[in-house]
């Protein structure tokens, strides 16, 4: 089986191996155990590999590079008019080769992938929406558009969409999943603290533009 991953995650290459954000790659390595070939379509950067990035582990993996783009400024919007048609073309041909299509959303590349997958109604697909799926939350229009396409079973056929949490009135292709959590009997009682004085916070995570 040829398993195609369509993602906006930046990748880096070293010694013919491809590295990316560790939690994402670890998950894809688990999926990769059940397929014969992986095709990764994603943007690439020449930056140094950071400690929170690891390599894919698979005997047969092919990387299809696409340019990175955003619409955060007028110049970038103008550039995107030339870049997007190329990316759509590349996504189409990768999806055509694949036996199973996997979309990583939300993101610019995920949005384009949502549009292109409409032309492959018979192919098996999965999508992981790693953002807030709450129907009542305020989100950018591009995020809401991705959610609408993915949950529309007329436009998105033969696809299982993994979303955070369980929500009412969802289409049949929406599958809830949860991150690591505690059982009720594992939750420890805590002592209320006085928050009127100085409070020190420690942030553990990735410093990205979105955060």
C-alpha cells in the first residue's frame, strides 16, 4: 500500500533522512508499520535540526517537496497566487499515486488537500484535525472551511476524520479521539493556593508563530 501524507509541517533533510516535529513523526511512524511505501508531500527548510525533531523510520519513503506559503501580508498574498496552482498540481498527482490519502489539518496545505481530495471519492482517506473542533468556537475562516469540507460526506467520501473531543450533531465520518488523560480515581486532590501575591509561571512547549 502507498500511504500519502499531505501536510504543512516543515521538514529537514540530513544523511538522506527526513526530520520533522517529533510528536507528528512518531505518530506517522506508527502508521507506517502497516504500509509498504510512504509518500510525504510537505515543505522543506534548510534550518538545522532541533532537539524536538526526529526522522521517519521506514524502509521505503519518498519525499515530495512543495513551497511553503502564507497569506499574512500583501506580498505573501501576491506570491501565493503563483505558488498555490503548483502545490495543487503536486497534491493531485501524489493523491493519484496513493492507495491511502492522509491529510493533516488545519493548515494551508491541509486546506488545499481538502479541495483536491474531492476528486478522489473512491480512495481510502483519513484526516487528523489537530485543532479545536468545537462548532461554537471563533476561528479563522480557513479553519472553518476545512472543518466544513471534512465533515461534509458529499464532498469528502470514504474518509475518517479524527478530531479532539466528542461533539453533538456530527456527521458519521467524524471520529473523536483524546490525548493522554487521567481516570477519575487517579486525580489527586490539591490544596488551594493564595494567588494574591506574585505568581511564577513556567511554559513548556514549542515557541511558534501561532502560539
